[in-house]
C-alpha cells in the first residue's frame, strides 16, 4: 500500500531533479517492541493510567523503574520517541504516591521546554490522582505565586539559572529540600564543556544543601546518545549512575538518505535544493521537519516555499506565543512543514513526523541523531535526508557513507577541576552555608583549603568558628554567571510591534542597516538601528534579493603574561582581544552578488585569554620547498590542534576558538592563536599552554596517521570553520605539525615566566 | 597548586569590585522597598566618596579599639564588640486601661461588623465590645477579643488588628500594654541586601528618662554569629516588643535568614511595631518621601552632618575590611545610632506620647 513516505522516496529515486544527487540510502529495518516485566507491579493508579492508554512498558522503561526503585541513579540515552519521559515519570510518581511528603526537582535547559513538559506532568497527576501540585518555578513565575509553590508543590520544574539564584534562599525551601527524593535533569547532554562544569558545580551545591536538610536525592539524567554515558553522569552529578541505552520501543522502517547537490555537477545553492526537497516531501503528503544550520537559512527556505501553504519557519528568537503556535500546528497537522534551527532539537513535543530533512551537517553526530530522531513512527515508514553543503566536511561524508553511519556519538566531557569555575561556585556555596573544609571537600575537591586561603587573602571569605563565611559586598550568585550569553539584547520592531529579539552579534550580522530580514515568511528591510536603545526598525518590503554580511576577524595581543622559548619556537600566553567587524554587505539575487555596501558598525569585541606561537623561519621554508601552501598548512594545523584539545584540556570544542595567519602584526611571522571563547578567559588556553607539547604531538599523529588523502573531518576539517574550511593543505599541515612536535619535545613541560 | 587559585581569587576580587561600582545605584528594588531606592542624585554619591577618603586619611594608623570606646563581650556564639551610648528621652508609662478602652471601643474589630453596623449598634446601646457579649450574633467573637484584652495578649491583638490594616493607629494604642522598657528599638546595617553578613546590630531601650543604645559592631565578619547570639536573648525575652523602621520587610527577615545560615534556632514571635507603616499613614503626601532621614528633618528638626548614605554602608565596611582602617566605620556607627534615636522619637510622636519624644 503506497504511503506518503514511500511516495516521496520513490520520487527521489525517479525524478530527474533529484535522482542524480541521491548518493546513498541506509535503511534500518523495522523493529518489534520489546516489553519488560517488573518485579513488583506499579501501584493501581499508575497501572490504570497505563492500561487506559494501552501502554505496555518497554524493556528500558522497566529497567529505569527497577533501578530507581533500588535507590540508584540512572542516565537514560534511548532516542526521543522511545517513551523516555514516562520511564522516569512513573517511578517518580510511584514514590511520591507512597510517601506523601516526598518531593522531586525537574531541571530543564530552557523555560520553553519546562513549559512544554509541565503539561505532561500535570496530565499524569490528573489521571493518576496522585497529588503533587506540579508547578514551574522560574524567572517568569510571578512573585505572588512563589511562596505557595515553595510551601506546597511536590514536583517543581525549573532551570539551572533559577536554581543558581534560589539556593541562597534555601531557608525558604526547607520543606522542599528536606523531602527531596529525585533530581531529574532533562536534555543532560547539553551540559558538556564549560556549561557542564557549571552544571556539575551547581548540582554539588544542591546536593550539599539537600544534605544539610538530611536528604540524599537520586539523580535521573535523560540524555541524547553519548559515547560515554556512565562516565558523563558520574562527572556531572558526582555519583555513580547506571546507563540505560537499549531501546525497547518499536520502530518502523527508516530510510536515511545522503543527498549531495554537488554530485550531479550541479551548482545550485543548498537552500534552493532544500526548499525543493521540502516542497516535494510536503506535497507527497509527509509531515516534515527541516533543520538548518543557520537562522537565516531557516527563514529563506520557508520564504521560498511560500507558494505552498502550511510551511513555516521556527527560531528561538521568536516570541513565545508564536513558537507555541507553530509547535501546536505541527502537532495537529495544520502545519505540514516547519523549517527550523536546532532550536527544535530539544525534546519539545511536536508529535511524530514522517520525515526530517537536515540541511548541512550540524556539527556533531549527537545533533544528527537528535534531529533525525524527530521522524519515526511506531510502525510505518519514515525518512531522514542529509543534504550536503559544498563544505569539504559535508562532501567527505558523501564520499564515505560508511564513515558517516558508523561514526560514533561524541564523548561528553565535563571538567570538575577548572579553578575559575570551581572557585566561583565555592563563593556561592559559602554564601549559602558556612563552608567546613572537612565536610565539604567531597564537593569541592582536594584543593579546597588552597581556595579558601586564596579567597581570604582578597577578603571575599572569612574564617569563623562555624566555618568559612562569605564576606563580600557583592552578592555571590550575581557575580558568578552560568554562561557567556550576554544580556545585550536587541529588539526588532516593525512599527510598534515587536517581531523578535536577537543578541548583538546576530544583530550586526543579520539585522544591520540595509539588511533584508526574513521573519515568518514576510520580508523586511532594516531601515534603522539604534545602538543606544538596542532597537532595530524594519519596514515591509517586496523583493527577491537578500543580503549577506562581510566581516573580518582579527586577533590582537593585549598583554603577554607568560612565554616559553622552546626549540627555536616562541610560545606565549596572555590577554588577547578578538575583534569581529562587520564591514559591509552584499546584495544578492539568486546567488549572484549585485551590489556591495559599506557599513559603519562598532566592532564586536571579545576580551579573553589565549595562547599563540609562531612558525620558525626554517619550518616555513621547508613547506615552501615542498611546494605546499603555507596558509593552508597553518589553517589545517590550527584545526587539528583545536580538534585534539578537548582530550587534553577537558572542554568542548565549542568552548575554544582559533585563528591562523601567515603574517600577524604582533609577531611579524606565521602565527596560530588558540583562545577561550568566554569573556575574561576560563582557564582552557591557560591549561593548553602548559600542555602544548602533548597537544601538538597528538595533533601531529592525528593528521599524519589519518587514512585520507587531502584531509577529512577526522583530521583537519572543522565544523566550526568560519572560512568554509578553505584554504587547507593536509600535506603542509603534517609537515608543520611534525616540525613543531619535534621542537617542543626537546625540553620538558616546565614554563618560565617572563 | 596555590598558583591557579591565587589567580582565581584575584579574578573574583576584580569582578566584585567592578560590579560594586556599577551597583552603587543599580539596586534590585523588588527585594527591599523603601529603604534602598534605586536613584540618588550624583552630588550625594560624590560627597560620600570624598567623606570616605577624608576618613581614611584622618584615621590612618588608628586602632579600632582607640576609635571605638566599647568593650568586648562574651556570648554563646563567641566574642564581639559592644558600644554603649545614651541620651535623654522619655516614653509614656504603660497604660493597659487606655489600651483596653481603645481596643474595646472599636466594634469593627469584630468580624461581620463594618462602619455602618457599628453606628447602628452604638445607637442601640452597644458602646463597647464588652457589651457585644450580650449580642446573639457577635457574642463569640467578642468574648475572644475580650479575653485577649484581659490577658494583655499583645501578640494576638496585633495580629487581630493588623489583619485589617498594618498601619492602623489602634495598634499604637495597643502598644500601651507594654512598659517603656519592654520596647526594643532595632536597626541593622548589612553588607548588602541579602545573602551577606550583618555588620552592625543596633538595639535601644528607653529606661529611667534615657534612651540607652547598644551597638554590636563587628570587628570582622566572623563575629556575626556571636553578635546574633548576643542580641537574641533580648529579642526573645518575655514581654519584649520590637519597634523598627521597615523592619517587617528588611531587618527581621534578614536576621531570620542569618540565624538560619548559622543554624541557630529562634522563634522571634514577639509583637512588632513597624513605624514606617504608621508614618506613611500619617505623613504621606506631606513630605517628599517617608524615609527615615526625611521624617527626621521635617518632623524632628534634626539635620545630620557628614552622614553616610544607607546604600554606601556596604562599601564603607568593605573598605575597613580590606584596609583595617576604622575611619569609614565612624559615620556608619553614628548613622545607626541616630537612626535608632529618631526611630524611638517618631514612635513616641506617632503614638501621641506626652513628651512627644523630646
């Protein structure tokens, strides 16, 4: 029997527009459900809930229930539509039903997700009649409602930012903390790298306060697929957890298509191709979700799909009520296609879809799985299509489908030793309860005494008989920010109507004066930008053109703090300033540049810490003698260094940035910079400076031993490259890295201060 | 591994300093209305800064104990430093009959009786709440109120009347169940709006024609626990009644939180008269604001010289903390002392005392 999905797949195979570009189709066969048994049945109310909805528990749901019953912590990494939420809601409600005082805290990375999930929790509460007074407690909760929630609710949904503020008021939460039995962390995979370090410390502060009230809650982590779930959970929470990853839920047959617009020698731009695929899918009758790598592309694709009704764009910058309307539309079928950024990667419920189109490799296999996982039905077919960009990284996957399908999900790393992050949270902890070095080293590690002493030196902490107390004038929780997102928000106004909000970087790049801005299918032109008032004014316009910004990025050395001279190389660490200047924009018509305009915007500045080193003249000469491209080699070496850094420095590759140039004004030589992506620096480049010989050595091995010929995502292609992974010369990179590794291994790892 | 933590320590110090400068005015008003208004004219700020610099210069090399003539006291939580001072002041003696008459004369205190009903009842001979004991509808409520009055149960009466309105002048009449010495006038100075230590606890009492001020000034923040345990007995004493200016919103919750921080159990259920509420009711619209400083000038005719702005106290104490120079603390102590004396005098005036708080 023909289905919409089958129609679409047949279309891809036969239609001359598409068939040349289909490179590979990987089909996953349908999967039967595997049901489990519980050693002890669920209480009657919950059994009735399940029976009423004809729910039989899958193996992984039973595993979750059993492990939570025995008091263990768990991390569930089964896919999105596998009934993950129920896997933890049932055991939590079972416990709360048996113990009338017991409480549970549910943490979500965004308010939007909390708002979505509270409905699910309330529904279970209503139908099971297990009363928990589930409520959201976050920045949007009105002051008048807060005391009641604190006093009465047994399930509170919140987010890390709110928790960070609330812990200092724990006296007002004593009932809730005294009875805390579960802490549920949804979308836990988001907390890796620096974000993970913050979350890890926040959870330790929470556990410490719960312990003060006599509680020892269990942790429940719900996460995307990871290479190291058990290790990740242990690092994040400080406690051992059981990993539950075998998916017992059923699945229909799924076709994963690798689609390469460049294969047929065609030169059509990715968004045109994506739009055609999206329209074909929707017109075949498939409910389709299309992921893109940028906000702009999301709008563009949705716009170009204009003639076909029922297609909308979706972005995090939209107003909440607009986002909700789109989510509901997708769920009830009134919207047939939605084009989005990774904002919809999060588990917000949009029903199950027939197909997903991924436009451009999203950067990690974790994201690929999350996005592709949005399509899929219990039975019946579904599909996912990855549309490759011209980027060498995407093209590599098209040429090596097996490498794509066997590529494991990334490791999630969480550093619990970063002194900057650790110390900030220590200050917060001291403001919450006096710190007792003997009792609290389990939360803050063996260097606690050293940190306390250092803080006493600067009069931020003071030793009292009861412990170390916070003595600062500033509120600790206000000084420690959980992320680097600036509160520098711009409002896009159409007359008196607020269209959306964006941060400064996005505003300069996409909403500069003269920019063509797409919003929910309408085209606007930016007529004015008020930097003081943080407002951008737009007017409707009717045009086929769009604009593309041009920017230059510069790194300047502000102050060298440390230097090492090794083997003829000069390696430095210090304060640097990364400046991005949006200098102008081009107006484009169907991909061709029509005109160029200059812009006079202030530069975007990031003052941070970084390391840099120069290439000795000899090395550059060797590269030239081999007939290779110096710039391409430097660039490749920079990518390789950043690729291996997470293994030595324990961060996420998104936490660091890099820049390479054949000639830098500060050094007068070919230079590579590697810097922290956070204002003020966060200790990453600092650690890399100390470990540079090992890092360079590993980078060299990575590129040298790679089985590819001209480079690949495993060695020198970077998903984050601002220059489209151009120019890159693998041979030169091997040469350069080999030379540097040799020089750096000459002396030992001890530094000397200038 | 001292090195990275040294750097981390200095990083936080710099951030704290930078944030402190920005926040001299950027105060989050939702947490303590009235006392810390978010806007102050710049000249005051500069003047206070200059005052601080003058003090640092003037008190260089002076020791704390030289500048502040007080004594160390031992208390359950440790040791702390106490400054005592006194000036002339009198309050009306306790007058339970007057208090009782005022309460019982107000029939609207009984649930179900509004102004209209009160007029009718009084017209029919029900002059006081005692008379209502005969009334079939209101006898039960009236009896309860009568009991509270007979027992002089100020707590209960304050709650009863306060349900209607926090600023009801009748509350001031109820305070006459107390002797002058029962009143504890309280004002604290802190290192911030919340989640930071209290650095000065000021308590005052009126006795034998004088107002005696006890100020527990922290020589360093590790004496906070001691200072809290030093004042707790007075606050929890039998018959004590608390009088503050905006203490309902600020001083009392603040003390509660710091007690919880140290794990010190306390009840603090004494009757509490917050003069801010009564002052607003009496003088709202008459003056620019109802802040203590304004009322002090307008009603009491007191002008302060070289006063430190309330919101600058944290910075002054922090300067002392970091330099050891006691100079910045001098105006803080004087500011607190003057606050307490003015508080007591305003209380007397609002209550209608004979001496009018002179």
